[in-house]
C-alpha cells in the first residue's frame, strides 16, 4: 500500500499559545507536530506493516514546519515532503486543502496512492474541517473520525463513534481517512530512527511545484479573517480552601452564594 | 432592506428538538428572519409549533430518511433548503462540520465553527469564539456574502418569542440525493442516557482517576444539581464510565454555567473541553493540581469527604 499522512506544525499544547496579527504565532522553540497526527502516522505505519508498502508524510507551512515531517520520519515514515511558499501564508482551510491536494496529486501521478490519512483535528484551531475539504478537492472517498480502520479488497472500512450511534462505513480506495485518538496508541521513536531522521532528505516544494496558483491561496484569498484576538482574563476572586473537615460546607456555601444550586 | 433569511439546521432525535437548536434559533432572530431546516422524516405539528415559538417563520422539510446520517447527502439537502438564506447556522458537532465544509465548497460560503455567537458588522457576519483551550478570545469576520456558522451549545440562552407564536409554514423541499462512494453498512444506536445530554447541560459534574472508578458520589451530586455526568479520558479509558461522558478536546466540549471537577488533575487536553465554562469548581487532593489554576473555587481534599458534606448542606439549604 502507498499511504500519505498529512501532519500539521502547531504550537506545543503546553506552551503559551498566542496570536500575532490575526494568525497563530509559530516559533521554532514551541512548534511541534500536531499531537493528534501521531495517531494518523501510527495508523499508516500499522497498515504497511500488515500489507507492505510505504508511507509519505506531508506538511504545508512556514520554514520551521519541516519539524513536523522530521517528527514523522522519527516515527518511521519513509518519505517526507514540505510545501512552503511565502504566498501561502495566512491560508484558510480551503486554500490549505488546495495546496495539500496539489502535492498529493503530484505524488499520486508518479505512482498511485491508496490512501491519505489525517488526524481528527489540529490542536491549534480544532476546526476538523480540513479532511473534508481535502476529500472534496481530490474527489476521493471520505471516511472520517475512524476509531478503527481496516483495508481489504480495495476497500477501507471504518467504525466511527458519534454521540447517538456507532457507525460502520465502507468506501473504495483511494480514500481520505481521518483517525481519532481512539484508533491506536502511537509508538515512541526509537534511537536508530531519531538518528536517521536527522539527515533524511526532505523534499521541498513551492506552490508552483504543486501546480497551485499563488493568487488562489494566502491571506487575501481567505474566506475568513481574524479581526480581533485577545487573551482571556484569568478568573478573578479565586478561592482555594483546604479541607479540614469543613471543605464540603464551604463548597456548598460558595455554590449557594453564587445562586448555582 | 428586508431582513435577511437565516437558515438553522435543526438537530432532532425521536421527534424531539435538541436544546442547542432552540439556542441557534434564538441567535438567528437577532440576525434576521429564522427559517428552520429539518432533515429526515416529516416534522410533527408539535415540533413545528415549538420551532415557531422560538422564531422560525418556516420549516423546510427534506424527507431524505436515513440519508440524513450521510454528511454528503445531508449537505445536498441543506443546500437545497437554504439557497435563499444569507446565513446558515448549525450546531457545532463533528458531523455538522463535515456538512458545513461540503456546503462551503459547493456554495462559496465562508465558515466559522465552534462559535459562541455572531453578529452582522457592516453587512458581513462576525463570529466570536474561544481558542487555545479557551485562553484566547477571537473574533472572525466572514468575508463572503454567504456565511455558515457552527454554534456551540450553551452559548446563547434559548428564549421563546414573547408575542403569540404563529405556527410556521411547513414546506417540503425537493432534494436530489447524490450518489456517494461511501456506504453506511451498519448503525448501532446508542440509547439516549437519562437526563440532559452532556454537551447541552447547564451543570456538569465530572469525575476522573481520583474517583477510583466509583461514580456514586459524582452521579449523586450531578443529580442534585440537575446536571450531567462527565469524566476524564483516564476514567473512560479505564472503562469506569462510557466514552460519551468524556470531556476534553477530543471528547465533548462543554460550556455549562457550572463545572465541577472531582479527582481530575486538569491536563491541558481536559481543560480544552471545559475551560470556557461559567463557574469552575474543583475538588482534588493535590494542592498543585493544574485544575486549581483555572477554577473559581477549589477544595484541597478528598472527594469522598467533600462531596457527601456538600450534598448534605445543599439539601439542608433547599429544605430550609
Ligand atoms: C492526544 C490526547 C488527547 C487527550 N484528550 C483528552 C480529553 O479529551 N479529555 C481528557 O480528560 N483527557 C484527555 N487526554 C488525557 C489527558 O492528557 C490526561 O491524561 C487525563 O485528562 C488525566 O485524567 P485524570 O485527571 O482523571 O487523571 P490524573 O491526571 O491521574 O489525575 C487524577 C487526580 O485525582 C486526584 N485525586 C486522587 N484521589 C483523589 C481523591 N480521593 N479526592 C480528590 N482528588 C483525588 C489526584 O490528586 C490527581 O490530581 C488526552 C491525551 C492525549 C495524549
Ligand atoms: N497545514 C497542514 N499541513 C498538513 N496537514 C494539515 C495541515 N492543516 C491540517 N492538516 C491535517 O488535517 C487534520 C485536521 O486539521 P484541522 O481541520 O485544521 O483541524 C490535521 O490533523 C492534519 O492531519
């Protein structure tokens, strides 16, 4: 099987995340591969371990974003691609999908891919819109929120857990599949792979390389614009008490005073 | 200028309308003239009247049956039912995000999901939301003429019209459901739990690893406060409570008026799903637990001591 995994470069969850001029601040120190994309990488690696084949990791982002595909290499993917172009800065989900689709089509044209696997959400925006936009751009089957994924006879089968039902969905390949963090337990990189990843080649493409018109992407083509972003004030008047036998009474008093009971 | 049409995709189960849809209708009233979009089977008179009570002037019914579960088919139906609307509001669920994305691509609309509200500014929709585990407020302008907004439950108070409600016009929408490559081969419904669904509850009492698997007190406290029971991922992973109860960025995002965290450390993944709640209360043995950094009132102590006492005092107060 030939599988491509999309991985996003995002600010580390544990870091102080912020906005600058309407876009997410991304610094080399705090940037990392989106944690939920580890599940996508793991799903791809397990499939090729089972069926044979190779895995590509692809990211679209600024120069530092190469760290995301390096992380994927450490986990064991075979090839890494980084699409980076000044003109793509500030792209919304639809433009990003266009760029990813351009790069995926290029790989697919060399030798057909069976599947693209994405994470369920990028933990910076948590919009979960990209997988759908990508499936539409590529005009491939879409299987979303897979908590399990199996491939047989040119078809992929997933189970997805929705609030009101568990669904089984089947679609022919090639497919865009998004996996949840229930799908698997991501592996840790081993020392050998970490060392190898350091010098592994990363293919770098521009918008022109992937056949995307610079005018159709970037901030000016974006359908939404962040017009204001501000940190939320910390909670005021915080009270922490230590239970010395009256903790429950104090808790009740607080809730009563706030009119919450 | 006549008031713009605001389409609202209604969530319903067993003929019952979900509370977040009434909230969305209330928000729609502040933007223009609400039009309800109903997918699945026919809408019963009671439901139509309830939609009218919250401002829907029309209920557009796309009788596509079980195809409503398929995002691509549902998107086609919503598109057919909302062509003349300037704005489409949907409840911000994972499935609706798929529908919204497909609609955006077929209609050219701009989308903001997980919004806490929206308003018109200079003829364009601006939606507000919190990001980064609710540590930042962001206002997004939708630059396109057509706007789709995914609204989070519990962010607008659902208010019925104060004048006599007029029963809305019920109209059938013709939809050609597209062929799709994906096939839904099995659907195993999850029994609707008792009480309020987690995402919609105005009070959530959650238990984590600190419960040691015993949810008796957490459930009792939730019941007393008329709330829903939540859990951390560790608790659902342990199998102590089912996955639908998980609060967090990959579970359910909740924004109740009151969130009570019992025996939960407050990992960033958990906070991402509850930090925008109104009042946050925590009970935890460890004074250094990160949950205390984001609460309004915290008790350093064991939930097995604190909860029974609190329950007793609240009952006393109510009896008084
Ligand atoms: C990709 C990814 C996604 C994740 N998504 C989520 C998510 O959506 N939601 C989520 O919740 N987690 C999520 N997690 C897991 C998260 O990182 C934490 O591991 C989890 O939230 C911790 O659960 P906990 O607070 O119950 O357990 P712990 O961190 O073990 O905390 C238990 C707490 O209970 C306290 N305690 C013990 N006994 C008592 C007692 N008797 N009385 C009072 N307090 C007591 C302890 O002091 C401790 O602070 C995710 C992790 C990953 C990697
Ligand atoms: N710039 C990007 N480069 C590569 N993959 C991306 C990018 N943005 C989003 N993705 C993928 O899309 C998934 C969902 O992201 P989102 O829709 O932004 O929440 C992520 O888990 C990634 O797999």
